[in-house]
């Protein structure tokens, strides 16, 4: 009986360090960036965005700005979860959007498509 108790006592503390970290993922709009605190507000939720999280060889914290649309994932932690991967979606300029709409417009009878 003592052997079983000893084995349980040794095994149970080891279970906590063997657990996988809880992760999360999401997408949203950046509302605020606090560079000095390594914080980013995405859809009214603050996350840590460390300098080690990079895109194109540069810290993502310096690339995101209010209005950026992002997809992200990370590790749940307290008091704030940490983003470990982030993708900043490219947004079209007004001119690019107008050109795309013009190309997608259905042709009127008798019109030829410009090339």
C-alpha cells in the first residue's frame, strides 16, 4: 500500500507540467495599439503582442495600426493572452476597389470588354 501511495504522490505533480497550453485563434479589427506596453486591442479585447511575433522579418507590433484587419492565434495566459502568430490582411485602396468593381461590372448589350 505504501508503494502505491508513493507512486501516486510522485505521478500527480507531474501531470500539471505535462498539460498542453490552452490556445486561441480569432480575426478582427485592430482598434488600438500601445507600442510601449506591447498591447493591441482587437475588437475591444486586449492582447499582449511581443516583439518576437514578427511578419516579414519585422515585429508585428510596429506593423499593425488602428483599422487593420487581422487573423491571429496565441496562448491563453493571465492577465492577458499572448498573440504568437498574426497575419495582417492587405486592404485595397479606393482606387484599387473602383478598378476591381469596374472589371466585375456586367457588360451592357453591344459593349466590348476592354483589355
